[in-house]
C-alpha cells in the first residue's frame, strides 16, 4: 500500500518515471515499509549505481517512519518518512 501511495503521489505531482515533466533532473526513488538489517543492503545498494547511470548525485528511500541521510560512492542517500515526503514540494 505504501508503494501504491507513493506512486499515486508522484503522478499527482507531475512525475513520469522519476523525472518531473519539463525538468531535466532525475532522481531514483525506492519505497519500503521499514529498513532493517536484513533488507537495508538489498533496498539501498543499487541506488548509487542507478543514480550515476541517470547522471544525478542523490536518491531517496521512502519508508514508514525513519529519517536519516548519508553518502555512499558520491551519492547522497536520503531516507525519509512517508508522511514528511508527502508534505514536501
């Protein structure tokens, strides 16, 4: 349900595939309910590769209620709770 909510909100904001219409900026998003020690590597490890492929230097992970930022391989990874992400823009 969280992934569906994020998808619906991205469409409402005018994004198509992860790129806002009329704007050249790309940003990969990942959505998961919670980051745990068991799934964090799987959920985050590909983001630097994808970001570099898209030519950007940041990525966002939307979760239920965790928040932090860190950099890996020159890419800023932002973990943001869904409620806060929904209030942005």
